């Protein structure tokens, strides 16, 4: 039997009730609805020692799920299990310590008035990680772990580059010895050249500390070489989940296929231009009936407009929420031929 996941969520929903301010009405466009469904029946598990990528467009609910996992938001319904046991709604200090978050913008997540050394010291003492006499050595160990030197202890966040600040934010998360990191788009705000070095840092933390990591990203390209598994989120639901290589080789949801197609390729050979994702995702105030992806899907049939599909196994360790999952390769060929015919005419 496989090992118990370190984290598991079952049938998680999150509904936000939005006040009736003019701005709220404008943003939802209809002037009537006052609640939105940010998560709508999410099932997901994080296995011990893996990096699981959570990918999807803006507004799909990635951060909401991340916040539920670290306990900073409560779900409207559903369960969160930690090592196989229900996580209490109000986590104690120890439960909070074990799941740490790394945010997109390290600058706003670090206090500019506190030096790196003071920040680490405060955490190490508060959580009784080491005795006072060992605080300095432990702080240096943490800095080295994230690729920084001892002299960073005296410095303030503003004295570092974006990539270094993210390293400090990671050191802060590691200071309390978590076993799980939830990283919410930790490289999205960084220069492309710096992104690769931070991705490598996450990979080394996984290897060296055996951490289990949920890594949130907009873009599949970012996680292709980092994660062992990928969960694709669309409008508050996981629509496909598989091991990373399998997902890229054998995508079984049209949305995933579009995300893969949108990755710029090195070699023209590997381009598989099936269809381009058009339009904005539908509003979470007004989720379409049937499959929520159907208004943007070139393969939507009548059944897709009425049946709301659940995740189902399509291959070993591979689930998709598309009722046409097994037909997609044939549908793609027909679509590509039709598009080619239209452009030739
Ligand atoms: N506190 C809140 N109150 C009301 N609505 C919210 C709140 N937080 C998030 N939402 C809404 O919930 C939906 C999901 O938001 P969330 O931030 O989880 O998406 P995301 O996938 O992280 O997007 P991004 O990629 O832009 O970070 C969005 O429609 C968002 O506007
Ligand atoms: Mg987000």
C-alpha cells in the first residue's frame, strides 16, 4: 500500500461573500450575485518528499487552496488531513509550524525594519528550536542552506536583490523546521535569469531535507523540470493530475493541452499546435453549467454542456475531469486538419 500523504484535502469548497460595493458589482458584471465560488470540490494529496505543482490561470483558486493548506483561511466545507489525521480548524502552534508558506513577493513578506539575524533569532527562540547559545550557529546554517553567507545576518531586506530576498524568505520558513512548504508563485516576481536559481534551490531543499513541497505556478514551463507531479486547476477545480512526464506526454484534458501548447518551444519539431486558449476564464460568480471548461473548449459536445465531470482515472496515477479524455488524440487530429483546411481555402 502506498504511504499516507502528508497532506490531503477532500471535497474542499470556498465561497467568498462579497459586499455590494460599486467596485464589487462592477468586477462581477451582473450587479446581482454576492458570492463567488473560489474552490468547488477540490480533492488533492501531497505525498511525502515530493514537489507537487499546482498550475492554472489567474483566479483559478490556487492561492485560496494554498492559504487553506497553511491554515490562514478556513474552507467553507471539506476536510484537510495532515499525515492521515484531520487537521483541527484552529491549529496549535506546533501544527502551524509544520506547514510553512513562501510568498510571491519576498519584499512585502519581510519586515524592512528588522535585520535578517534578528528575524531568525526571534523565530528560533519563539519556537524553542535551539537554545539561545546556539542561535547564531543555527542562523548561519539556515543562511548557508539557502545559498547565503554569514554576513547576511547584519543586513536588512532592502540591501538584497529580489532573488536573495526570496532566499531569506525561504530561510525564515525553514527556521521553524517545517516538513511541508507551500510556495505560492515564489519565482513569478523574479527576473527570468534568477528564477532558475531559485527553482534549483527548491530542488535541493527537497533532496537534502526531504521536504514535501506544493509549488504554485501560473505556467507549466516553470515546473516542468522541478515537480514530480502536476495538478492543473481550472475555475476552482482540479481538472487533471498526473506525474509530470506523463502529463506532458499524455495530457488528457483540453485545458492542459492548451497550457502545454502555450509553452514556447526550443525545437519546432515538438510544436503541437492544437488550439490556442482564447478569452478570459469565466467568472467564478457565474460558473457555466456542465463542464466548466466547455465555453472555451473546441471539443465540447452536448454532453459537456450538461454533465459536470468528476476526476476519473485515465491511466495509472493519472486522473482527468474530461468526459472525452480517451478521444482527445483523435479529436485533436480532426481539429488540426480542419484548421489547416480552413487556412488553405
Ligand atoms: N478575500 C477574498 N474575497 C473575495 N474574493 C476573493 C478573495 N480572495 C480571492 N478571491 C477570489 O477568488 C478567486 C480565486 O482567487 P485566488 O487568489 O485563489 O486565485 P489564484 O489562482 O491564486 O490567482 P492568481 O494566479 O492571480 O494569484 C478569484 O476570483 C478571486 O477574485
Ligand atoms: Mg494566487
